[in-house]
C-alpha cells in the first residue's frame, strides 16, 4: 500500500491560463491519455462527444427562455464585427465571453444578472452592422441592459412578496408559484418544464417528439452510432438511455440509472441527460448536461482504495447508528480525464461527481463516483500563488497551503464523493426521496454532509493505514486542509460581488460549516492586521470534534427530512454575510487581479476518414481559444433549432 502516485509529468511550457474576463479565468484542459486509448475507444469517444454537443442548447433554454436568441445576436456581432466602433465591440466581446462562460446572463456563483454597459444605441448599431434586424434587437434589448428585469436565475431565499418560483428567472416553470403546487405530484419530475395553462398545470416533457425533441433526437442518433464501439455494459446503458429519451417516462429513467451504475469497468463512459437539480429552486428538475471521459488508471488507485474501505468508514460515521448503511452496495470510484463537458457541466465544471442522484437507486445499487483529474490539474496549474498567501495569517500557513493544497484537495474531493455522497441512509418514511421533504435546502444539506465526512476522516489514522498519505506528512496535510477550508469561507466572498446573500449551494454549505464551527467551537479565530481580516484555524482537534457533532446533526436532518432545521441552519450560518467584509475581500483580490471562478476550454476532436467516408481514427488537439470553441459548438447545432 503506497501513497498515491505523483501526477503524470506534463510538458513545462504548456499554457493553462488563456485569458481573464473580469473575475473569470479561462483555462485550457488537457486530455493526455486520449492518444493511448485503443482506436475503437477513440471512435466511441468521438460519437459520445457529438451527442454531448448536440444537447448543449437544451441547457441554454432551461437556464433562461431568452438565452438562445440573445446568444444568436451576440455571436453575429462577435463573428462578423467589421464596421463596429472598437470601444463598443470590446464591451460586447467581454459580455459575450461571460455569457458563454455562464450559459446566459446570470453569474454561475451568485445567480444574479449581469448586463451590457455600452450605450443602448451603440449596441443597436453594432447589431445592425452584423445584419441583425432592428425589431429583434429592440425586443431583446431589456434582457441585455435592464438589471432589474428577471434579476435572479435561481432564488432559494426570495425577497418578500415572492416565492422561490416567481423569484427565479429560469425556464423550468412558467406562470406558476409554489401555491399552485399544493397537492401536485410531478409525473416526470426530472425531465419536464411545468407550465400553467388555462388554470391547469401541464408538464412539457423533454423527449423525442416533446420539448427539445429535435436536439434529443440528434443526441439519440449519435448514441446509436456509438453503440457498436462500446463494451456490452456500456452499450446496454446507452440503449436504456435512448429508450428514456424516446419515452420520457420516469420508469425508463430509473432503468437507465440502474444500467449506468452497473457499468462499472468500462474504460470510456458518458453522463448525458437531465441530472443535477441546483438550477431548480425546488431541487426537482434536472438541468441537461453531458460529460465524456475515460479512466485514468494511475490515479484511480487512490480513489479505489477509499472505496474498498467504504464500509469501515460507514461503520464509524459519527451519526446515529440507525442511519448507517449495512453491507454497503459499493461506490465504484474512478479517476477520469474529461474530453468534453457541455450544458450544466461546462465551461464551468465540478471536480468530482457522484451519481445517480436517485437515493433509492443509490441505496439498492450503489453509485459511481468520478474524480475529474485533468480538470483539477488545470485548475491547480492556473491558480496564482497570491490567492493562498494573501489570506494566510502566518508565512507557515501560506507555505503549508502552497505545499499541500493540490494534494489535500484531491484527497478530500475523493473522500467527499466516495464516502461522503456514497454514505448513509434515510428514514423509510421518506421512501428514498429526502429531496421532496427538504426542497430548496436539500442540495446544500447533501453537499454539507459530503464535505463534513471528508473533513471528519481526513485526520483519522486509517487514512495512513490504507496508504493514502504517508505517516510523516499526515498531520501537516490535515492541518493544511483545515486551514484552507477555514480561509475559504472568507475568500469565497469575493465571488458574491453583489447583494448580501449566498445562493450557490456548495458556497452555502462551506459558509455554513465554518460559521457553525465559529459559533460552537474554539477552533477558529477571527483576526485583523493592517485593516485586513483573517480566519485562522487554531485548534485542529477542536475543529474535528465540531465537524463530527455537526455531521451527526446534518445526517439527522437528511435522514428525517427535517426541513425547518435545514432552513434554520442555513439561514443562521450559510446564507447571509457582512457586506463590509465582502467589500474588503473583493478589494484585496482585485488589487492582486485574482479570478473568482474558472471556465474551461475543452479539447477539439477531428475525425480521419477512409476512402468510403468511414471514420478510421480520431485526433485530438487543443483550441486554446474560448471564442473559437463556443462559435464552433453553436454552429454545430444551429440546424436543430427552428
Ligand atoms: Zn458534492
């Protein structure tokens, strides 16, 4: 049992950070293992990538009803921009890049709208020069310029007089409020838009022949083309997915989830469908996303080791034993390299994913967890050192962060996904569906649970015993992680540049945990020096003890579906913050020009064709250019709209 192997050596002259737009970094992701795949797998990846691109516009439409029309106008200007005043053009290019990065005019992290800042007349002239008709520009203008029109994409803490649906600008619900849903049960919970028509609720189902039918039919065509190149368990899952895309029935979604989770050893895999529920204030409707990836065998060693010991951790969870899973159906954990991410998972992406989300299937069939190693690598390689040093109280803390943060965050991400999301069970009364009880609080509770599991077990001697960390480094790694986690509650405020509320679920969870620990333990001190605030982790043992107590409570909340307790926890510690403190943090990062979040440019695939036009091979290159990639993707799916 040896510690995790070091990262594969990469060329030193490689470009990771491509550009920065306002507080967004744009970073190229590399897929070094692609060339080593057998030819058959490379062709399989090609078809799955085409399916991923084919569905991209679905997510644009889900996120905002006006998104696709707005994107058309912007892309016309960016692509054919001759004769446009340079100042206006620069502002439109800036806005367009943020629009692509965030899939529309809402910031990914704050959920708030951002707008064009050039004069309206200048925008209209630029659009006219690019051949956009004046009536279209006039109709869309408020969506580009008015910050008070549809101000928030997903509002889980709505202003008074509104509810979580009426205050959310996304396109998952049309013309209804939460009151209309009293006694209503979604028949197609994950894959429909809910519309109130003539006083009745109608589910517009996403399927072939239904809403987004043309995009879904194109996805199905590419998945069918992929099947002959797939190993049988993957082919079986793809056939189940196609069936679900055709019928839209929830029973077929379940069958697909089961087939997908049972495909455990295939070297190439995909996630393609309506998956994560963060966009929906009710946490019910799935946002469309696609990922295509292959296994990184070397790095899978660490994550498999955690999975092999999942039951050991489960048996020692610091929560009521009645919520411990027995004979845990394992988590299949894999380190992967992504080749493509679209929709809800790109250009901004998570670094770890654990699916399916269906709690009942997880408890019966287990789950698959993937750690996106080439994303984590690109993220780490593009992070500026000042982000760690500026907020560290001592040079020793800064040095620990520089030395260990990449290693510690990879390890805790793996623990978060495998023994965090993979763990625990809920009361039978909830019928495997704690989401329904916890509503808009569910996602933040579940993310808290997974983070707390990782934080709780990181300092455990078991981690050394199974070879994840060497004995001499263990204490320092755990210390660096606790310090970094604590600092992050302060540093992440840079991402919420407007307003005084945190909307994004992962950010809520991290804020809640640190602020709860501040209120209930002596582990964290708030210090100040030269007008700068620091969150200093001062007692690792007290920190861990507090994490264990909070984890017991968070699991109880999930297990019982205790909505009032979940709401109180986040209202007290996770949602609100001091705007003066945020302003200080923003000023500190802006002085250093540090980005708040990162968008990734994916590799580009091209096919090599034989004499009869058949695909004989697939080559991979790196565009190093966000604009080129976004224009290529949009062009590839334009014929599917209409
Ligand atoms: Zn998570």
